[in-house]
């Protein structure tokens, strides 16, 4: 539609609208000019793995050696590697809905079976202990947690992390912790589940990267920090699939992980302001329910009260695109039916214009 000259406001993008910080760009350019364009070790250059270890110790209170770090072509690639080396056919993996849809597909690609817990908006999209306990079977091999969450912006509180850690230790399953949004939190403290103790860390694969915190989505640099046998297996697997992540992007990532905290803070603060703006505008629409997300850059309002009889959130997303010229992602994509996801990784002007169109759309059809 945009290619045809139609003025569509899109809330679909799952990436920051800021440019990569200049020191990171300069380092990658320097690497190119130096001829740093050859193969590297499949798990990443040692300099980057050391930088990730330093970051994990400094920010997450996690102690890893470089040999326990596998750098991949984005956090999604790291997740895929983890699924491939941890799962056997028929193994069950617990997912907390609403969840990023890639998790389920990657579980299936590895021969596993998704076991979905439906988390409720009124509970902050946080699972209860009973839900967690009841989802576990003899086939449970892993649980995936994403905190802060795409699509809901939910943050798992410490007591829930402790419950998940205790259940994993008691029942012998893995924790795959996707922490890609860890730096984008509003008014709360982030805690890695692996930091609960050495015993939990030994059953956790922590996934991170540069994409969200440093506006580096296209650079495709992610990492996994894991117990040594798992890290070796992931490295060997990756060696037969992609080999190394892009050489000069790795050099840029070394610079990223060494930047001072204020380099991320300006972007985080702007996202917080946009969150407050979009939540306020959505709340003003009669029938829309939303609590302010605690992290990431997505609003996930409940629009179920505004659906016509028989209408789904997928139908509504189509109507909004066609009649209001606004693109949103239907919540059912994330097993969060009755909701839509709006990324506020866009300008305040677009937020005001787009939500204004949504408000007019509902007012006109009331």
C-alpha cells in the first residue's frame, strides 16, 4: 500500500527506529578498512566472547568463561541452536502465552512439542505457580522465558523466576532465557534467572544480543551463554550450518558491549516517554483495556470488548489496515487472542496520528 503512495501508519516493526550509535559504526568501518573480512572461529572471535563475559558479569552478575559463549547470527539464531541441541523428538517445551511466535516453530523444527500456558492480562501476563506446576510432565525438556516480553512487555517478577528455577531443578528440565530486551525496562530492576544461583545457572541457556539495546537489528549479532557441554554442542552445530557471524559486525559488537550505560539510556528514556504517550491515547478509547508495559517497546491492548460478534483480532487488524490505514499485529499470532500489538518504536507523530485513526475507526462504527 505504501508503494502505491497510500499513507499507512505502521505499528508493526519489532526494531528500534534509532540508528546504531556512531562508535559502533566507526569500529565496523575500521574493521573493513583493515581487511577484517575473513572467516573467524565459528563461535565468534575471542575478543567478542570476552566482551560478552565482561558484560554478563558487570550487568547480570553472571560468571562465564569465553568458552561458554557462542556468538551467532542474531538472538533468533542462538535460540534455534539451543533448540536443536537440547531437544529430542517428542520432548515438550513450555511456552508462556502470549509469546513470540518463533519459539513454537523452532520447537517443532527440532522435533519437540510446544506446551502452552495461557497467561492472563489481569495477572500481568505472568504465569501462576499452579499453571507452571501443572504444565510439567515426564516429557518436559525445557521452558522458554522472555522477560521483558514480546509482545506484552511483561516482566517476570523475582518470585516467579525463583518458582521457575526451583521447578526446573526439581524436575530436571532446561531454562532457555531470552533476555534480548533486558536494557529496555521502565521503572523496574532487571534480573537474569541464571543469577539466582549456580545450580540454576547450570540448567540455563541465557540468550542475548545487540539488536534491541544498541539498535543493531540488521547487524545480526546474538549470543548464548551456557554450561560448557551445551556451548560446545551449539558451537559444533553452528559450525555445520552457518560457520561464523559476520566478521566486521563482530568487531562492532565488541564496541557495543563496552559502551557506557548512558549510550543506551537516551533511547530507553525516549521509549518510556513513547510508552506513556501510546498507553494514554489507547486508554482514552472507550472499550480498550491496557496496563503500561514494564519493558520492551510494544503495547498489547485488550480490544475484545470492541469486536463484533464472530469477529477475531485478525479480522480487526485487516479492517484497521483497509479502513483506517493503520497496521497492527493481531494478538492471535502470539496466542493472545482478543489483543493487538502496536510497536511504539516509531515517532511520536506517528503514534498520535495512528492511534487517532484507530480511535476514529471505533467511534465511526460504534
